[in-house]
């Protein structure tokens, strides 16, 4: 959560195992390994001016609800839900739900579509 809120891509990547997997159902996109995950994030990380992370849980796993603020938009909007599977004190698997499904999931977790 600190890495998201600090908008620290390096910090987020450091939390991953070398063989971590990142996937985004229902899309078929998936990335394996720190460098592949970093490569994906580098293409989208700058689309937002900042992030606000809220701890939650999903399917018995820790999860993070991420609100993002686009450039020129002062509002924090529901952006994605990240379900985390850890192994060996690192993130082994990130299952990420993004729009349109991701934002709809916020309601199921009793989270607002816009962060107050």
C-alpha cells in the first residue's frame, strides 16, 4: 500500500518474487517475472497523477483497492482491485481486476466509487 500511495513503481516491484505472476481476468494478459511486470507497469503507471490504496481482503487473501487520480482531475476514482498471494515474504501472484469489472467490484466490497 505504501508503494502505491508513494507512486513508487520501484517499491512495488521490489515486493515481488523474481518469478511473480501478474494477471488481469477476464483479460488474457498476464506477465511473469519482475522485469515483465515492470515493463507492463511502465506503460500505464504515468497515466495517473497519484494513487490511494485501501486494504481489504478477497477469497481469504489480502487485497488492495486502488483509487487513482488522473492528471487534471482532483477526484480519486475506483481504478482496480488487487488480490495478493504471498510466498516467502514476497508477492508471488497479483490478480488484478480493472475496468469495467474492477470498479463494479468496489461496490461488492462496500467501497465507494469515489474516495471521499
